[in-house]
């Protein structure tokens, strides 16, 4: 089997399992540009990267109608570049970063679509705060009021990563609650980015609108 056939088969398997209105984002981090081009040829337009340099390089190599998502930990000194190449940031969890994105977006005369990343681990870890990324659900209200009114940022929804060693269903339910909560400030922010290769079917059952899949389509990294 060629690489293109392999990717095509896996992509078809995933597409057969998800509702038509689900946004499938293929996570191409660590995979070569040739794989991204194969995906593009198969009709994929949404690609996600975790690192600035890799995203900048791949986005420059693909046609303009490809849509680029940044979902990694944000480093402040990389934001200028990230805002330049990406259309969506899934990993916004700091007001300082939000203010900087707002400034940079205005300079570039563009709007950056942002998901607020929520830390879903508290639930799994018995209410103990964890050090994984994301705004703690209890801090969400303050975060939302801090971010509202920032020009150049369109809040489109919430993003979460399922807990490591727990069934993900309850965590995704929490994310859905967070989604409802932010909609009282941002009525159009109805998107829920949740679900990776190992838990996307559960995420879809619990309200995900966007899934981010890497290994189930491209193989192990
Ligand atoms: C790597 C990554 C994914 C994709 O993970 P797979 O298990 O390869 O599907 C999705 N979301 C985030 C935030 C990631 O870092």
C-alpha cells in the first residue's frame, strides 16, 4: 500500500463514523509536508499544529484555502508568528496572551478565532488543581469577562483535552457546561473542540462539534 492509500483508507474509516456536520481537524504535527499534501488532495482543509515553526512552514507550503489551527502551549514570544499563519487558536488560557493576540491581530488587520481551553482534569483528580493547560472551570467567568471586548479576537467556543486515566465522558460533560456558560457572554461561541484519536466517539456523544485527530489517520508518531 502506498502512503496515500493508507491515509485515504484511514480517513474514510473516520469519516464513516462521524456525523456530516462534525468538523474534522487533522493534527499533522511531526508528520511531513508530503502527508499534509496527500490529505489536502483527499479534501481535508483543516489542519492543526502544536508548534509555531512547524505550522509556519507547513501553512506556507499549502494552498491558501487550507485552514490552520494552533492547539499547542502558547509561548508569548512566538505569538507574533502564530497569529500570522493560523486561523484558529484552540489553546487560549491566559489573559496576557489574549491581549497580545488582540494587538497583533489588529496590526495584521485580521480576526483570530479563539477557543478558550478549559482544564478538565480537576474533575478526574478529586477537585485538586492540576498543572495541565487550560482555564480552571471555576475561573472561567472571570476569564470571559477579561477577554470580552478585545478587538481582533472572535471567541468561537471551548476546547478541552480528555483526562489521562479516567473515563472521558464526565469531563466532556463538564466542557459542555462550560460551553453553555460562555455563551451568555458570547452567544455565537457554540463550538466545542474535544476528542482526539482515543476518545473522539465519546466526545461526539457528549457534544463535541470539532474533533482533532492525528494518529487515527496518520499512524503513530
Ligand atoms: C496531538 C494532539 C491531538 C491529536 O492526538 P492523536 O492522539 O494523535 O489523535 C489533539 N489535540 C491536541 C491538543 C494534541 O496535542
